[in-house]
């Protein structure tokens, strides 16, 4: 293959864009041939002529110095092993970089919004990775609120709030009653009753994303034990999903040794885990990982629900009256947003836009009250 550099470009357009979507004509062509099984069907899917697609593939072969399609007379065209590897690696890279692409896109959108309308309200959100938040940003933009969204692990998002690097943070927790759990140990140093206020956002289904066709399919983390054929795809330390994994492991008496792959290179989003599971399955290696239902469905994976968890937004109590935060709460409480959220697989509104205290929303959040004088 000829040595080639990579140049990234962007443009302004009337329609929005989300996730790891990056347009490139070569990968559009390869994906269409791979999905449709022939150049003729790929051309139809792309809305182009057979001649155009055939010529474009030939030009890319000359440019790269490698064959991309197996051309056998009388046989449907198929991708070469090189093209398969290229398509797989590009898709994996895009999914892994999705949170960073989202952050860059949000920053550029803010620059454009400020230039076009300086009166638009702006709220900076650092949040645990979630598929509903980009939809919220898209929903809020036409209504005078720009959400500068940056994905991070739950703990990193809360630290950003503590350090003043964001206005609002986002994190998620499962329903818990016992105060002795990994979430309490992780969250309590970063949140202070009275100083921080929660804003209801959503309830979402979190569970195992599993290779399709796997039989028998594990119904819990415990059922991964004793399955050396099944690789577990982990999330990064400090993420809410990693905390959930550790919480479930503690409840089921599991150690890292019980989950083959637990100590492997972690992924940093639900979509990245789903992509890794799908890629492993395509290579004949069954895999599983924790994630939300919407991510599993996007990659055609089997989903086994384990818990319906609460996703909260949080801010300092003294910024609840900030115009951008007020506008955010209004949008979250509106029926239009509730309908849009409910259309996302595994999501449902839950006290959306309501201001909640820590002890009200998290019943396991017990803290010592100062003893009265003389007692």
C-alpha cells in the first residue's frame, strides 16, 4: 500500500450530525458493497449508477495501490481481505473516538452559534457517556439553548464540576438501599448534600450486550464464570459502567479472574463496547460487555437487561437560577422531550427537569447529622 497521510475536514450544513459519523466516500463505497453483496446493489443503495461506483472503486484502488474488490466474471463482487480490514479498522476507530468527535463538534457548533446569535444561552455539560444526551443537545439548539457536551467517566464528570470546568455534570446509579456499596464510596467525596442539587433526567436499561446467536446466552455476570470461550469487554476505570460492573461482581462473589478479558484494554463508551463485541463475533470469538439497550440494538447484539438505572444531571445549588440551567430544566420537563426520549430503546423519562436533593433521590445516601449540644 502506498504511504498516505490523513487529512480531516469539516463543513457547515443545514442538517445536524451526531455520534462518530464522519463522511468519507471510500468507506461509504466499501460499506455499501459489504452490506449489499454486489456493486449493482451497492449502487442502488447509494443512489448512484453501477458505472459510477465501479469507476470510483477502480480509482481508489489506483490511489491506494491495493485491490479493494474481488472481480470475478459471473460472480458477485466482494471485498478483498485488505478492504475488509480497512473497513473494520475505520469503523472501530470512529466508534472509539465518538466522545472526542462529539466534543469537537460541540465546540465548533458553539463558535458558530456565538457568531450568529450572541443571545443564545450556553450550558457546558460533562457527563458519563449516554445516547440520549446528544439527542437533547439537538433538541435544545433550535430553542435557544446550546449544550456544550463533553463525555467522560462519571467520576471525571463530577470532578470537572467540582473544579468549575462545567456547569452541569451527568452520572448514573442503579437503585440501591444499602449504603455500603461501590457507588457510595465513589460518589460521596464528590457530592455534598445542600451544596449540590440533582436534576432528574432519565431511566435507562443497562445490561449485557452479547454476541448474536450465542447459545446458551449468559443471563448474568455470574454465568460468564467458567466460560473461557466468551471474552468480556470492560469499560474504563472511573466510568459509571465500570462501577456497575464492580457492584454486580461484589454482589455475585466474582473476581477479575472469573471474567476472561476483564483486565484487557478498556473501552470508553457504550458504543465502543458494542462495536468490540460485534467485531469479536465477526471474527468467531463470542464476547459480552455491559452497556445500554440502545447501543446493543445499534450493533445488532442480543441484550440481557440487568438493571434499570437512574441517570441524573447535577449542578451547584447556587446556579439553579442561571438562565441556561433554567432553560434546560424547562426543556427536560416538556412533553416534546419526553416523547423524543421514550422513542430511544431502553429509555424513559424519570422526574425529568425536577430539582432533587441527594438524600431525596438516593435513599442510601445516609450522612451523619451533628449531635445537639449537651447530648
